C-alpha cells in the first residue's frame, strides 16, 4: 500500500471499508466532527423516546440497522467523490470538491454520533438475549464505533484537522529541503495530539469492552482491531531475528542473483494496460462490478460489493510495477466484492450490517499480497503468463527468466521500492520507532539518529539524507500511528493462508500454472471474504478458520525457501 491510499483514508471520514482510500477511516472520523461533545454515558442515555417511537412494525434491531445503513450509503457517496477526485476530476475543481467532501463528511459524522443511535443501541442491548450470534456481533460493532466516535471533544477534533494540514505542509517542505528540523516541532505536536485523542477514545473502548487498553493499543485498534502491541512485538521479533541473517545470506557474496534483463525493457503503456487488465480479470476480479483506471498512485475504491474500482499506474521503463500493482489491487477488490456473497439479494428492505466490512487493514493487505506474491510472483504464474507477456510485449523470454527478474532483491533505502525479502525490516523499523515515541521513550528530534542507526543495524545501509530516511513516509504527518504494522501482519497472514490452502487444494501450483483460479478464489471467499468483521481480530479469525492463530513461521519459511533457491545459496 502506498502513501496516497493513506492520504485518502484520512481524508474520507467515515467512508465505507475498503476503499483503499476509505478503509479504516473510522480512525479519522474525528477530523470533521460537528456533533455533540457530551460524555459517553450522557449520550447513550438521552433520546430514548426517539428510539421508542420507531415504527411498530420494525424491531429496535432492525431500526438500528436501518439507521446505520443510511450512514453507510452516504459514506459510499463519499467514496465515489474520492475516486472521481483521484481519477477524473479536473484539477481546477479541487477547492470545490474539498468543500463538497467536507460538507458530506460533516453530515455523516453528525448522523453517526446522533443521540438516536445511542438510544437504539441501548434498547437493542436490553433485548440482546434474543439476538443471534451474528446479530450480537453487529450490536457490539455498532456500540464500539458509536462510543469511539462520540468521545472526542469538538475542539480536540478541530485541532487534529488543523494540525494534519499544517503537518503535511511542514513534512513536504522538510522533505523537499532535506531537513528534518523543519518538521520536528510540528511532529511533536502531532504525537501529543494523537495521544490526547487516544486517551479520549480509551473511554469508548473501555465502555464497549470493559477493559481499558494502552494508548498505543488504542491507536493500533483503529487499523488492526484486536491486536495488542505485546502480540505484535512477539511476531515482529521472530520475523526480524530470522530475516536479518537470511538477507545477509541471500544478498551476500556467495549467492547468485538472477538477471533483471526482462524487466529493464521498455514497453508501451497501452500494451501494459491491456495485459494487466486481462490478468487481473483472469485471477477473479469482476470488472462488471467495477472498473479499471489509471491514477498517479494505485488504489482500490469500494462503494459496495457491486461497485469496486481499481487503479494502477504504468511507466514505459518499468512494466513490472504496473502489472504487479494491478494484481495487488485486484486482491483488495476481490475481498470487497465477496464480503457479501453473490447469492445475496439487493431487492426490497435490505440493510448492510456493520459486520459486512473488512476485518482489518492487515487482513485486507493479506488478500492483496496473496494474489500479488503467492500467485503473481510465483513460478507457476509465470508458466501461465509468459506466453501472453511475450506476445503482448514482443519478447522472447522463458518463464524462468521472468520469475527471476520479477523477484530480484536488493537492500534499499526506500520502503515503497523494497522487495518482499527486505520490506519487512522497513516496516519493523517504523513500528519500533513510533511505538517508542508514543510511549515517551523517544523524542521527535531524536528520530533521525535512531532511524539511521536502525537502518545500518538491520539492513546494513547508510542513510545519506533525511529525505531518503525518516522523511520518506507521509503517515506520521497524518497522525496515523499504528498504521505501519498492518503491512507486515498482512504479509504474514498471506503466507499462512497459502500454507493451509495447499492442504485443501494440493494441486494449487498446477492450477495456477494453467490459469485456473476459480477454486483458489472460492477457498479465500470461504475462509476470509464472507466473514467480514465477524471475528474480533486476525488471531480469532485464523484460529476459527484455519485452526491456529497468526503464526509467522509460515512467512519465514516462505521467504527462506523462495530466496535461498532463487539465489542458489
């Protein structure tokens, strides 16, 4: 996932999951708050008469779903506005579009935190014993979202909105001038504000779960629900311990790197677009329920399972990037298209449920990474794709040639340019740094030195400048603390899914080699897509569907086997 998705996710307050630009926007609902600043208990206790006066032909639960569904439909309109802005909108309309988006987000937020929803939640809670397990989960999610959105004072929300804009400008200038000191002071204020907001949100989390999480856990929960920092610490420590020596071995003097000649060839953009469209639809993306466009930065936008759009970008001197990015976005899109099964009807009084959203950023990333890496970067896939690539591009390479070229690894400074072998260490570095500054163990001014030392220690590279070091990512200027670890959680989850998929589909490689993806996609729908937000965390989801919680050993084994074989070491 690139930084543009994050910008869009922060900007699309309360938009529907998972517009890659709108997923996890509940984190940023506070940007455009216009609702009440009353305490949680008072908010939940008022307006009972509104809920009581609901239609006598509709239960309180149905009335709650109806209210939440109306909010979701408004959020989907916001998603469409965001997609249009990134793909079609004339640049001159940016100011007007900003006003339109802000006005809509304000309406969405007011409806999301209104007293009527609080009263309905209380009324449904009184009848909870009559609810099914699925209905109880919907109630739980509705209450959690409502309490979290209602607990931040208006003035604090306004401060975050203003600070985000100021911080972005400061970050951009500091990056351009290669001077972290121009960003340091505003970053300190960003951290302080984010901590203040998290402490407010802790009230909602505590009210909903009866357990008060830590400040950083509250931040993480926005993006990776149910995953405590101590759990992530253990997973990342295991990955880091295994990868540092593996990277040194694979990229050391005794290894034999593959040729990258096939990916150095120039290819016309229109030819790349045609092939990328063909391949992403072949793996299962339903273009009749979406569309494929071009944007500066690839992203996926969902305004419901029957309108999931993807974009990619292409350049004449790097055809690999456009193809792989399209497969990646296709994985995101297929998740969105199958959270509701194809057999579900949309006629009559149909209300979307809170459960019908992606579980988390990490689970979403697992789906894009599965199709990008475990399919698109596999040997078997290039047996399937090679004839099409050679015909479309006028090349004459073998499947082995392509497989080696698209998987070549190297130590690099920039996260978004890193290969799958070294990428995890980029994520872990950011996670460790942001965890420490949230806990008060690291000051903003100390970040460059810490960053440079960590890059040297983990990847053995010297950071020549702030611009190519701690200023390369936009996330911290957007107060998106807790976002980075989801990338690696997603990668580890994808590897575990592949391990178990192979047990159920023993001829997985043969099917990929023949371009037969229907059964593979159906397995993912059964194990992941259709469950939406039913489970409380990735651990709970994987344990229920695969028999064990997230286990990074599958990811470590996948990288070890793949790269020691590819580099003959």
